[in-house]
C-alpha cells in the first residue's frame, strides 16, 4: 500500500513523539535486526530507527529502504541519520490501530 502525502504528513507528526528503538551499528542489517523491526512494527505500527556513526556500509536512506523491503513496511521519512517506518498491524484490534486520513476524491460535476 502506497502512502499518500497527507498520510505521510500525519505519520510524521505522530513520529515526533516516539523514541528511537532501532539502531543500525557496524553489524549492519542482519536477521536479528529484521526480526526486531518486524516485531516492533506489528506491536507499534510506527517505529523510528537510527544509523550509528560506526556504520560505514549504510546511510539512513539506504538502511530505511532495505529494512522497509525486508519487513514489508513503508518509509515515512528520513532525516539525517534517523528514519521512520510504518506498517499497519494485523494483530491489534481495529480501534487500537493508527487511523490514517482518507484522501477525498473530488466529485466531477
């Protein structure tokens, strides 16, 4: 599912208040990190990650895109060394999930 710009803006606003829970260090992106990200996305839907300075293989954009592909999530934003990923949870009840704004289609006269 591709996020619209309004949905991306909504998720960026929500991401301002959350803490960074993923850190990509010199080990890079391995099975453990992917599992950790996958579990966090299922529990929280929106997670923030960071690429540490000792990682020479990845920049934040590349790490976010690779992790998003591995976890079937969407890259919401990348700023500096930090990135935000989103994936709708299927284990949470519908009323506990993040409710994304809907795009209103303009009606043709």
